[in-house]
């Protein structure tokens, strides 16, 4: 069983920045596809960004000019750097670690609140 844990959320004013972390257990972390999604109250879960084992990334159009995703395999961690945050970025951010041998593994999420 792969353990996944998100951290780094919190409250920030509009225009501020946060860096979220997704840590996943396992010796094959470098092979994991890591996906960030977010869930706002009353809204459907929304794709945010992903990074594969080659370091190739895909970022949602709605945040592409403000968010970046990168990984540090030595630390079993993927980071989501979020800049110029807006109120509409308020959500619970969840991380999924996937690889064929382990399936999908979700963390519990970290709350991001953007307000003045």
C-alpha cells in the first residue's frame, strides 16, 4: 500500500503564493505519475496538473500561467508551486500517485484558502 500525503496548504491573500507538497511512499517513486486535482465546495473535482516519470508535465489551462509542477525523486516528493493566487483557487488540493503495479493512491488533501 502506497501512502500519499499532501501538505503546504493554508490561508493566503489574493496575489500570494503557496507551495504544496505531495509525498508518496515506495521505492519506485520515480516511476509514479503524480496528479494534482482540486475540489471546491459545491463544485466538481477539477484537474490541476500532472507530472510523469519522464518529468513531462501537463497543467490545466485555468492555472497554466500561474502554477508549476516539479518533482524531487530523491525526496519522493512532487511540488505544486502556486503563484498569483485568486479567490477561485480556494479548494482542497488532492494528490494521486499512479503506477501500474500500485494503481491509484490518493492522499487526504490540503486546504488552500485565498481571501482578503
